[in-house]
C-alpha cells in the first residue's frame, strides 16, 4: 500500500503580498545585486569571475589557451552554463569590438558587435589570454586590497571587486536589465577620463565638461554635440546622446561607403530599413545597397542613381534610418550593494573613495610585511654580535624543542625571532651573510616611515592615485574614435517628389491606373476585366493626395507617387489589396486633392445631403485609414468634391428633379454627420443620382429651383425628357 502525502491536493489561499515577498522579491534582489548591474569597479559578477579565473590560470603573461579551457575553469565560480560564460567572454574580446579597451586578447572568430548575423565561432576553435591592460586590474589584488568571499560551493575564494587602477566603469560601455531597473553606461575616452579624475582629485569643483568632452564609442561615428544634454548626463546620469554614422563618397563609382554606424544598431538593421524605404517609394535616389564588410572592417555600400547629391541623401538617411540614433544613458551602479543612479561627478567621486581604500589597504599590507621583516632582521642582528655563542647554544641543547627557548634566553629575542634564527641554514651562519641581511634594516626603517606617512596623509594617497592615472593614460591611452560635431545641421529634408502631369483612372471594380500623357497618346483602349468599366478619369499631377472612399464608411489615403506609372494596356493596381482594405470592402469614390482645399458633398438615398470641409480628412500623422468617413444611416448615392459653391442636379426614382445650390448647405464639423433633408422622397422612392449642373442640361432651369428646402422637386418638362437627362 502506497503512503499518502499529507496535504496533497489541498488548495490553500495565500495573500498576493506574501507571495511577492517570499517568492518574487528574493529573485528580484538577486538579479539586481548579483547579475545585471555593474559595480564601482566597472564589472558585473559574470565579468569579474571570468577575468579572475583567467588571472589565476596565468593568462596575464602566458600564451593563449583555448577558450573552452577558460570556460570550463570559470564554471568553478560561475555555474550558469558554458554558453553564458562564453558569450560574456565574446563581448570582452578584442575581436568582437564591443569595448574601447578590450580585456581579452583573442584569436579566432569572435563575431562583431556591429553585425546581427556575423556569429562567433565555438569555444573549441578560439584562443584567448588577458590583454595587457588587465595588469591595472590585478596589480594589487594579492595585497589584501579587496575582500574575498567563498564561491558558490565554498571550495575556493573569489574577489568581491577588482582593484582597478583607473575608472573602468566609465571607460568601457556596460548595459544591463534587472527587475524594475536597468543600467546603460556609455564609454568615454581613457585619456579624458583619467584627466578628469585627476582634476577632480585636485579640485572637487572642477568643471567636468572641460576635460570630459563627450562619450567615445568603439565603433566610432559622429557625436552630435549638445552641451545641455551632456551637462544633464554629467550631473544626473540620465539623458541621450545622438550618434551618426560616417561615410565617404566614391565619385568614380558614384556610390556612398558607410564605414561607421551608431552603437545602437547593426549593419543588417540599416540595410533592412533602407530596403523597406525603397520598396515603399520613399527612397527613390538609391539604385542598390549591399554589405561589403570584410577584413578591413565595416562597410555598407550605397549605389546612387544618376544626378543624386550624396550629402543630401545622407541627411535623408540620417532622418529616416538608424544611421542616426540616440544612445540612452542611465548610470545605474551598485554602491555597497545598493543601486544608485549617479552623474559623472558623483560616480568618479565614488570611484576615488574606492581607490583610496584600495591604496590604504595595500599600503597597510606592505607596512605589516615590512615591520615583520624588520623584526626578524633585528633578531638576526643580535646574533651577529656572537655567532659562536648561537652555535654553542644549539650544539649544547639536548632536546630540539629547547633550541628556540634557549636562543631567546641567550640573546634576549622573542620567539618569532628565535624561530627565524633557528631555521637559518648552516651555510648561512657566516658573517658575510648576516651583514648583508642586517644591512637591509636601514632601508626597511625608511620604507616603514614612508608607508606610515602615506597612511597618515590623504594627500599622499591621492598623489599616488594621480601618478597611477598618469601612467595608465600614457601607456594605454589612444586617440578618440568618435568625432564630435559641434555645428549640427538640423535642416529637415523633405522628400523631393518628381512632379509631372498624369492621368488617373479608377474602375468600378476598384482598379487604379496612373498614366502619363505621352503613354496615353501612344496607347489604345484600356485593358479591363470583363464587365468592368472606367468610373473616374482625372487629369492631375504626380504629387497629389488620393482619398479612396469605400462602402464601409471608411476612407483610405495615399499619394499618386505611391503608385508606379503604368500603361492603359495593363489592369493597374487593385486598390483593396494595395491599401489593405477589409475583406469584401469596395471603393465607391476617388477624391483627388493637392492641398485639401474645398469641401465634399455626400448625397444619400433618403434625400439628405451633408457638406464637410475636405481638410477634416487631413491628419498630422499622415494616417492611411480613417473610419467614420461619412454617415451610415442611409445608403450613399454619390460624393462630389467642390472648390466653390455651385448648383447640382438631383434626380429621384420618381423622375422628379431638383436644382440645389450648395451654398444653402452649412458645413458640418463631424465627418459622419447625417446632413440635412434636401429632397423629400415619397414612399418607396429614393434619390437616384446627383450631377454638377451645367447650362444647357435642361431647357428651363428655374422649373427645378425652389425657394426653400427641403423640397420634393419638379417632374421633368416634355422638352427635358431627352437623352441629355440620362444621368
């Protein structure tokens, strides 16, 4: 018989607050404190564990080793899986080009930060070692400069921070997303960071922007200088930096070579966006675009059509593609286990405090070592007074355990000194050896005084930091990669639409054609589907706006230049498909306008008419679809577009006709207004047609004019029953 588990199957209610506190909050804190956010040394835990493992493997000075070896060794500190560790290594590697100053000297394919599709090779194929700059990360780590803690299984120790000799937190970019918060730190030039830190050490009120000019991205690009935005970032740690790609123009091949892109995008994203713009007809100047990235580095080539101005096209590309983008800054750093968003001044001040503590701990470590050594040598100096006596004491002592006590009594030294003397090799019990060792006493006493002076003086500690920063700057500094553009051209580039005469045709079935006059003259009859016919024909230009009203009370907006020039011998574009209309939706009217001037007249079967200003259909966001384009209370008969008021001839199924002057209608504010009753309809009859009135359409126009509305209209006179009234 199987045992019964107590409580199995029971449903117990638990307050949501308790669930959050016991389950979610520990997870959130773990992500914030132990995974996603960098600390004052500039590293996340995964970075620190990897670099420390490589340091312990001797990869700071030795030859490269397979990346797989490093990944395996790092799992002793970071048990999150080999793929996660290797991805961390890839970003730190020189070959990936993610960092201004890479920490890993790599050999092999590590992918590229600026490419989405260029993947890195497997860890068994690549080789790594620590880059030379890592000497500044681990130089003092064995001198108790930082705290060490147990790893996850308590089998070895790992540092909580790395005693970096320069502000790595600002030199290399770092981004991370935690729970409810994120961090995004842009990189700065090493020389500028060191210079700014030195200036702050000398003067806490130093103006940051005078030495820290702007960020410096590993991929280069052009930084569009905005002093207000930079001051905001420097003071609050939040803000945005606009970065542009750089290009050169190849006059021989009439093409643009883009060689640097913003850090927020990739080659593929840029090309995809340009291709979409070309397909949408918004980038007509480009003949071809391709990725020519190779060993020399990043390169996107854009072939131009004849007569295109490359500089003007690039300004357009900057506005419409990721070739100009904003790097959002959020300087969120863990300080003593607490996340804090800080400006550059505060961040450097925290780093200075951290580095001061490292220097003090290192100095104290050296001081204790020097004092211990001095203590031993002082005991050895007393032996110098009578070496024979020391030998005699050892020889005459019967038990080994009594040697140290007897030496202590014989020379007046303590146990530590006596132990040291007792361990001296027989070959070293000569006057020359002892004199050489005791000669160090004066040097040690001087060194101890210097070390103690450093501990007693904050000024000396800061001087040491300044000297180290100058050394790092001189040894590892490099020119800026990102150029700073102070005079930013903010001119909006309007798309130049070639304007020429066209004929626009719309069929009853919803097919649209845009035909040039020359093509129309050279062509024959229209090609139409069986049973279809031309519903509208308009002479216009290529840059007009088109409004396609449908039987679902919706209007779809487009431009004539959105459609390719075609021939009358082709069917043309099927508007429901081109505009993405709803299934079964049908075009009932096309309205052509240059500037949304004039008004629309909507006539319904119930005899009502609505007058709406055409600019009611103009939107600032250039929306392509508007619902509620007209009233759905009655079936639509026709839509007329007028620039000035005039007369229209209305005819009902009862054969009655009415001449309406559009000035009698007041424009309505809403598009879907029901309108006003104009032509009264008798039972079972409806408004059949509407047509702009022209002289000669009827013999006696006054017969059909009325003094007041609504009106039923007049029956046609005998002389008006001809073909000219067929509407």
